[in-house]
C-alpha cells in the first residue's frame, strides 16, 4: 500500500489513442478534453485525444475513460501505480497508465469502467466521478 489514501476520479468524456507514423505530427485539434498527450518514439507517434476529435482513417483504439489520481503527488512517493494496477490485474482489466508532473492517469476502456471501479473499491481505493451528479457508466 502507498503512504497515502488514493482518490481516483473518472472523467465523463470518451478518449481515444491514435497512432501516427514515426515523426508525424497531428494535423487536427487534438488538445481537447480532460487529458490529451502526444508521445513520440523512434517507431511511432501516439496521440490521446477526445474520441470525437480522432480523425477517421487512422489506426485508433478506444473509447477509453480517463481516470485521474487526485494530486498533486510528490515525486518521492512509491507504490502508487502498483496499488492502482494490482486490482485491475486481478480483475483481468487491461489499461494504459501514464504520468504527468503532478499526478498519474489511467485510461480504462469505457466498457470496463464500472468493473474497474468495483475492483478499486474492493481494494480500498476511493473511486468517484468528476461530475457533480456522481453517476458513472
């Protein structure tokens, strides 16, 4: 267990992961939604963007829901990702995990969000929605 109680917050928007060729830059307004990121490697460029903004005709995975770890989290903390991911491994739920300077982010397939939330709650994590209605899919 980590040193702090983890609060995971599910955003209501669907996002997608779009694959571009190595060195290619997105030519659409990809910086929308609760979480958007551009990752460049020697072999590919991956873009996380709102599912509704993903251009047709490109390799795309999703939809996913963005789950944000309430932060900011100190860099010296240990075990955060392990604590978040272990219940999902046990529940056979595949995710994408990413970190920013302030916090961690988990992309969960929209169809698996409810099961992920149940797994996290069983493990003692706090799982809520970011909207005031509190409704989760």
